[in-house]
C-alpha cells in the first residue's frame, strides 16, 4: 500500500488535467500525493489498492466535475469510501478535516449537475468547497485544511536569535529532498566537506570513522532513513532518521532558499542555546522540577517497561510509542513556546565533544551532542541536562532536529567537528 498525505479523487473524463496540475503543485510543497495515474499499474486490483489508500491518507480531495457525479463511475465510489472513513474518524474522536471538495467545471453547489445527485449535493453543501480556477489558491486552502504549521519561529531571550516552535517536520524536510538535497548537485552545494566525505563512504557501503552503530547496507541514501515508514513519515510528524550532516545540509539549503530573508541564517542550536529554551530557571524543565507528567510529554509511562530497563529492544518499544505530530502536548511547551523539547525525539545540536570523555576511547573522532530524550524513554531517564552523544553519521528512528534563525550580522559559524578534531 502506498501511504500518502493527500488522496486526489477525480474523473478521468473531465478532471484528469486539473488533478495532475494540483498534484504537481502539492508535491512541490512537500506532500506525498496519491494520484492513480501515477501510482496504479496495469493489472492492479483497484479495490484492494484504492480503499486502503483512502483510509491511510491524511486528507481526501475530490475534484467534483459533471462526470464525477455519475454514480456508476469509480470516482463517486471513492467518495463514498471517504465518507465511511470520515465517520470512523469521528467515532474515534479524530475531528480533523478529512474531506476537502473542489468544484471544477461546476458553477456552484446549486448547479443542475449536482442537483441530479442529491446525496453528493447534501454532502458537499455542508463542507468547505474551493473554487478550482486558480491552482495556487486551492492549494493554499488544502494547506489550511491540513492544519499545517510550518517554518514557525519564536523569539528567545536573545533579540538576534529565534528558534523553531517545533522540530523540523517531514513536510519541510521533503522540500529539501525535492530540491535535490541528496543529488550530486545538492551534496556539492549544501553539504559540508566532512558531510560529503562521509556520504560518499555511506553510498559505497564502506567503513568510516563517523559511521558507528549503524548497518549501512540497509540504509537508503537518497532520503532520510524513515521516509517510507508509515509510523514516522506523516507530514506533521518531526522528520527522523537523519544524521548530523543531513541536518546541517538542510540548514544550509533553507538559509539560501530564494524566498528566505537573507538577513537571517538558519543553523542548528548549540547545546547551551537549546538548554536556554527549556525554562527561565537554569536546570529546570518546562514543567519545573520533578519528574515529567502524563499529558505534558511523549514518553513511556509504563512502570512494567521502566522496571525492565535494558531488556526492551527497539522493535518492542516501537509498538508502544511513536513520535507525535506537532502540538499534541501544549501543556509541555516551554516558556517561550517551544513544543516537544523533552521526549518525542532526540535533536541534533551543533556542538561536539571529544570522545576521550566517553567509554569509546578507542574510536577516532569527535561525537555530536543530541538533546531532549525521546518517546522510547520513561520518567527515570529524564535527567538534566537531557543530553546524549552520537557519532555524526548516526541515523536513528527517533533522532531529528530543530533549527534556530539568527540575524546575519550576529551570525557566527558554529563550531564544527573539524575545529574540535585534535
């Protein structure tokens, strides 16, 4: 089954051209779009392909044309399946928008074509319908319907520095991929020299001093590690499965994107900056002193699992928790409005530490600092500072990143692994 963010439903007789244009525009914006003429292949069982895809989608977008209203066509049958899915979501108290109808070549809801299909007219009349004349306007309506929060920065105690309200999401990171972040051109443009060196070894499945605790033979090299995992790749989840150098390259790409204010630069936060986002009082978490509470942080509140520390593997943990979508724990936000600083995912910082302070003294090179703990942790593992060390080539299902935006005149290149190398 192909997972998607948006399922576009249309009649091939009078909606195909518009559907393709809309799909292309949404794809450029980072969405995974389910469009049958792109995904389906000759011989596919339509029912077994389409129905699961509708159920898995985040948003169903029917392009309602005169031919769409024919009850004998597939497009109308897809609409009925979407209605069933919406009922199930409401019963499960998932109240987000699921169906976003678009009227195309139909003048209004009261058009005579719709009047011949009372069921469809009744459903459409109670929903938000977009005018199909301008693709960009419709796309903006779809973006709003998904509830997306993107590229949102909040002020910090330092007037020249802002920080991402949420970690970088899959949707945002897909734009980096679409822009060519993993192509030869992208790697030569946005990746550091150290990153390019490591990625070449990674692509060749060769050993490298910054590839530790990772099975390179199983890892993709043209996207993040978790891009095809349905538990981690929803557009409004934090991107994970990225190493330090991928996060660094994303920052360089975003800093130089044409629509960015060039007075600002995007980078990873330092360890001390990251800690300062937690609480006005140094040494405290967003909730203050004491252990975390349910409803404020995405970790495991299961005493049985906690008591078995060291005996629980990744597969078992992944059945318990996954990274949450943004905004699910507003009570755990920090004093400046940062969400999910603790729990959910670990986040790369720009700081490195000599490995001579770790148990891996025989390994070469420096080790990057990650902050925040993750959804696989439990209360007793939340300590201050919430820090761990990982090799910069390390990719994991619960490691992502958050970015800061710094006014260019005050921007200083963050200390790199090369400067820390002895």
